[in-house]
C-alpha cells in the first residue's frame, strides 16, 4: 500500500483490511464512474486519508476522519 497525497492505494484486499474501521460511503459503480471527476475534485479537500475500493457490486469510499464523511455527504447528498 502507498499513500499518494491523501489517498491510500494498493491491493483491494489489503485496503479493505487496513480501512475496515473507517467511516465509509457506498456508491453504485455507474454513479461513481459517471461523476468521477466531481467526486475526485471534492476528495482533494479531504483533511485525513481516504481510500476508494471497487468491489464490482459497489464502490466504497472510506474516510479516516468523520468530518470528511460529513462534508462528502453534504456536497453529494443527491447521489449518496
């Protein structure tokens, strides 16, 4: 696993284990990939760390800080 800016990247299984106790947002893959640019723009403002995990059935965005989850929900409430 690596940390690039505020994003934790690497093997999905290892990411799942590492971030299992973080707060998460689950999105349908179609919604996530259609709005990827908008989501990524808002994720640049994250204060803590975050990880994007694509399991096929859904995309989970996990946040290390609860404030980041709250801000994400406020920004994208119509898609979450």
